C-alpha cells in the first residue's frame, strides 16, 4: 500500500512504523474527542435533569439522564446532517 | 521509524486530513451545543418532536448562513 509497509517486515521493538504512528495519533485524537464529548454531555444533562439535587439520584433523574444522553447523540447527528448533506 | 519520516509527504497528508477532521468535529460539537440550548427547551423525551429536530437542522443552517453574512459585512468595512 505505501512505501513504509516494507519496514514492518523487519520489526524492531524500538522502531515505530508510520502505520503505527498514524494509529497512535488516531486513537489519541479519538480519546480526546470522547473526553470532550463526555464533558459537554455531562454539563448539558446535569442542567436539564438535576434541577434540585437531592440526597441521592432519583429514578426519574436517572431516566432523564439516559434520555438526555441519547437525545444529545441524536442531536449531534442531526446537526452534522444539516451541515453536510446539503438538504434544502 | 526514521525521524525524517515524521515529516514525510505521506505523514504531512495524514496530519492535514486529521486536522480537517478535527475542525469538522469541533464545528459540529459547537453547533450542537448552541442549538441544543436554543431548541431543546423542555426535559429530553424518548424522541425528538418534529419541531425540535426541525429547529436543530434550521439552527445549524442559519448559523452557517449567518457566518457568511458576518464575513461579507466585515469585508465591506475594509
């Protein structure tokens, strides 16, 4: 596929192939994205669902949180579609 | 890997593709946050009402439109 694939046939524990580097960067970026997403969703759903913090999380609060997380993921999809699928 | 390969054309291409992807993700995340606040006023339900999902779509598209307008406005000031 690329000129670097030859290198993987001569493996050395200290050598990092371009392929490995790409994968490492990709997973680092994915982790970063996931952390940021979690942080945002946490803020949004705390605001929506935990309006009066009690001594424990109530059943209705927990179910609100599940719905909120699902809807936030759905909203991300809707926004991305609206921006890039060029409808209307 | 050879250190010079970190800046090889292949890696440069990879970096700019990933940068592009990250920018797109960032924009979607920002708009989702803004539009969520504007459009989802009640407690989240089991599904979005059609007015909520329309509002989200419209919100994203109007944001882009607004960006264009603001850029034009700035350009006209120069």
